[in-house]
């Protein structure tokens, strides 16, 4: 069963932490935010010290578990970190499937 949660995103990287056994984790700005899409965002993965992947406002980032011997994320796994380059806070949604 799919699971969602909201993440408050600021200029400080926030961990994207898995809540359920799942194969993919998708993060995107909450479409019910006023004036959506409101901001570009940054992904660092798998740690907050990794290179920044810049994403354009309105797009999503999908994390997929690719290990054939262990094809699912488990609760507590950190798949990456998310922040906005400036401004914020804004609300993102994390969807696990």
C-alpha cells in the first residue's frame, strides 16, 4: 500500500527518510501550495555531502532501489536530502510505492 508524508523544505538539507517497505520514493512540491509550482529544488544523494542535483520547479525526483538481491527500501532508510536554493519554507510530498 502506498504511503505519503509531507516534508517542510528550506535551504537546510532535510533527510528523505523511508517510512514503509517500498521499491520507489518520489518527492515533489505539494501541488496544493499557493501559486504551485513555487520553487526549484536540490537533491543530494545518498548523503547531504554529495553533489547537488538541481531540479526545476514542478518536477519530481524518483529514487529507485536497484539492488536485485535487496529490491526494497526499508523503514528508516535515508534515500537522500532535499533543500531549496533560496527562500522557503515550502511543502513537498514524499510518496512511497
